[in-house]
């Protein structure tokens, strides 16, 4: 870390040659917007590409395209609930281009041009993106989020924001968001590529070391998702929806446990084997003469909130077969709960998992830089461990034989419950297509269980 709290990660990796992946990660997103700032985290992302102190107006994109970095294809960014991330892959064999790359990410972090004229110019662009981007999935998501993330701040802070606020917000509201949250102690700079590590560390110190955090900095709050006794059902449809799907979530009662010890890693292996075995069963169903869905998948993992994980079953289905798909997902979950898996299934899953990790180990010298960058980003944002493929392969070989059916069959008892559940149906809206009712969904859920 730098003295101002900025975190940095540097790794030499020559795949691809003469390239370096630069990434600026801000541990702040739409979840931190005030009521009158909804949509401004995403708006801020736009402004960073719209002109900075060193690269006014369109000079930034023009310069990058002149050196072969194409907007969207290579150069990109995203805004989520909890983070905003900027990607910049550039040539590493030209010192001038490399220096420009660091100037760009420094400017994104601290020197975006936020004049009233520039903000108003971008307002129309963002509103058009809002209009076009708010497709069927977004519209349906806005409707089901209050149930999926019940009574949590996540339900009220969709990154796309509110149209009325985007049309009318005062310029200083955007400036405030930038100054509050784009600060060194909420940032990481990640540099992975065909580079000299010591030279890159000096560049980070030179470009980022002088910036200070605000004197009265706002606390970076963490937002919980409350548990609920009810089973919520959201049946959503849209005329532009092109496919139907089913989601079933059993939310955990407690906050996620960090992976810290060897025993935690053994639990992680057990979860992976559970997922593999159950999805092998679902895959067999999709290959049957009368498949209940075109694709089915179940796993235990993250939701939109960092503080809440869930056991989740998912299916893509014919538009008039959502209830049938839900019935099969519930039945397969209950079959595991009642009878568990067989030794033969476990042996097959272990063989698959070891083969996969062995392939990664054997190809470790061919690993692309963006893979390492993503791992470091995960560690910075959520402390997701990054022990490296050598350690992982060795630990897997040692621990895999110690994972038995008892370890795996016991997992589902904590996953499946009769409260803290949400069922979401999304699909097309058509004449003659009957929309399932909430009562029908609950009846299938309870009868199949």
C-alpha cells in the first residue's frame, strides 16, 4: 500500500507478450449514492471517458484508438452496486505509451473534468443509454429486486439509476460523489503484464502517492440483506423478453464466511463437488427424451450483495413450462436432501475436478494476464483468496481424498429451508400465454417439497 491507503498489485506475466493490463478498481458503486444521486455512480464512469485534465474532451479515446486500443473491445469499464472498475490494456514495449497509460488511470481516479457544460453534454448520452439499455431484463429486474433483496438498500440502488434524477440533478451532486468516493483508501491499481516490476512500482508511487483522502471522509458502509420468514414470489413478464427462466433462492441466515484456513479450503472443495454432482444430474435430465428445461444449474454462492449468499437453482425453460421446471428443480434438491449422493457420483466428480485443476496447473505458463488481474480484484474487494495455481493444485491433491460423502451430503441441510426463500419467474408476455399465479408457484414449491 501507499501511505495514503491506495492498494496496488503488480505481477510480471508475458502472456500476451508486449502487453500490460492496467486496472483501476474503486470500492464504491451505486449502493453509496444518496437519494438524490441515484444513477450518478454510473454517470461518473461516463465522465471519465468524456475528458480528463491531461486528455480533454475526446482526446483520450482518440489517443487510445491511435495506438490500437479499441473502445468497448479492449478499453472498458463497469459500475455495479459495490464497485466501479476501469480496464486499460496497452502495449508495454513502448515507454511513452506506458507512461500515457498511467496518466490515464491517474486522471480517471482524480482528474475527471466535471464542468457544468461537460456534465450537461453527457446527460443526454446517459439518458439515451438509459432508454436503450433498459431492456426487458432490466425492466423485470427492477420489479423483482424488492423481493429478491427484500428490505435492503440493494433493492433501491439499481446502478442504472432514476430517470428523473438523471434529467435534473445539480452539477455539484456529481462532483460530491466523485470527491467522496474516488479516494486513495478505496482504490486499487492493478498492473499485470510483460513489464519490469520495480519500474511499475515507481510509476504507481509517482502517479498516485501525492493524493490525499478527504479530511472528513464518509464511512464506507456495508449494507446487510435482512432475513424474512416469508417465501416471496415474483412472476414478471415483458413483451420484449425473448426467453423464460426460473430462479429459486434459499438465502443464508448468516453473513458469508471468509476462506482463511486449510479446513475452509476443504469445505470449499466439498461445495465444488456438491455442485458438480447435482449439476451432472440436471444435465442428464436435459438430455432425456422429454427434458423439463433446456438448461438447469444449482449452486451455493453470492447474490447481488456481498453480505448475503444463497443456495440458488436456475433453469431456462419453454415459456409455458416454468411451473414444470420449478417442480423438477425442487424435487432434485429434495432428493439430495433425503437420499444424498452415491459413492460412484462422488468418484466421478472428484475425477472431473482433479482433471480440471491439473489442466490449469499444466497450462500455468500460458495463463493470460487478465486472469491474474481479476483474481487480485477479487482479493481487494472481498478478500477472496488468491493462493496461486501451484498451491491450489497441491492442496487439492492432498485434501481431495479426505472429503467423503458425509461432508457433502450434510451441506444441503443448511442450504434448503422453508423461510428466507424467493422464487422468480421471468419470461415473454404474449396473447394466449397464461402467466403462472403466485398461488400456483407456492403450491408447486410446497407440494414438491
